[in-house]
C-alpha cells in the first residue's frame, strides 16, 4: 500500500503539478483512510469496495468529524481511486457512486470598522519595522488582496502618483485602487524606509523582512497575530480576515458585486456572493442588539 500511496503522491506533484497545500491535504486524507482500512477492516487499498467507503464516512462522523471534513475526504478518495483506475491498480472505482456530501458553509468572520481601526493603529511609526508594518496592514485592507499576492508584490507594481497597485492572482493581472492613508503609508515606506532595509539592489520585493529579503507568509502571519494581541481583539485574525472585512465593508457601503469580484480577483461571481450573506447576517445582529423590541 505504501508504494501505491507514494506513486499517487508523485502523480500529484509531477503530472498534475498540484500545489504543496493541495498535495499535503490529499495525502493526509489518503493516509488516514489507509490506516483505517488496514487496522479497522484488516484489508488493503486495492481491495476496497463501496461498502468500505460508506463505513469509513460513518466512522468519521462517529468520531465527531464535521461534514466539511468528511466531504473533503470523499473528494480526496475519488481523486485517488480515479488515478488507481486509470493506471490499472484497481478494476473499478469504489468511490464512483458515493454522493458528495454537502458541507456546511460557514460565513467568513469579519472585523467591525472599529476593530479594523484598532488594528491599523497598532504599528508604531518610530522605527523601520513599525513603518513597514503600517504600510503592509494598510495595503492589505485597502486592496483586499490575498496574503500570497501581497508578499509577491514588487516595487514596480505600486503607483503612488496613480494611487493604485497592480496585482497578479490566478494568472491574471488586476488594478486595485488605494485610499489616501494607504498611499501615504506606502509612500513613506518606499521613499524613507525600504532603502534602509533592502539587502541589495537586485531585490525587487516590495515588502521586506528585517534581513532585507522578501517577506514570507509565515512572517506576515506572526506580525498580524502580534498586532491582534496588542489591540486586544478577541476575534481570531488571520491575513484573510482583512480580505473578508474589505469585501464586506465595501458591500455595506454600496459597492456592486461585479466591481467587488474584479477587485478580489474571483473568477466566478458565486465566490463573491457569499459576502452578501455576511452583510445580511451583520444587519440581523445589529437589529437584534439595538432595536428596543427585538
């Protein structure tokens, strides 16, 4: 079984060219299922039938796994056994007729306007790090970019005079406007701070770590967690929280869905429509909290 799992992993990496996160997720699901088949059903991956898949989903449910986790596991197994069928390791796909479970879609958590202000106020512009962090947080909330897109920015992607940033995501470029406070923070960072931080003239990255090289996802995650704590915000803030907040706040203030879709870089507007549900939920919360008869 180990050889079969390894072969599938090589297929994902070298043929499908799946991302590292996708491969890690799929392989975790496959190995967990493999352990179940070996230790619970005393069988192997090539002998699995439909009944074993059904038993496994029930096993996951009994262990308290969410519907989203179970749905993801089924999707991983469908991909795995499709590969096994195509390459002749098994004769039939035991997951082929297993219905895909509908996972409960949780609405993304957003910050209130006041919480955003609190977070943006945390970096103290008294040293290089403070100025840089201020520019990063303002940029992320101003644009709603994914953190991977933000750390991939180069200096040439910023137009201070035009008050916009050119961003690449999903193989497409998009232009995102910047509000004045973000322009000021970026201008100060670019003109006065970055030249003192950069490791060498060949470094094109916009945002740098304290070694003068391109900021990493992990590095920025630690930064935003630090400021969440200093702001004493109880919500769990990740870089994506600012993206969600950007989207919801624009809708609350009258932005149309198609403009928001363009700024977020969504290929399908259905991905953008979830924020209308967030806004409606917030309105219900406000109503219940403040209406005297609610």
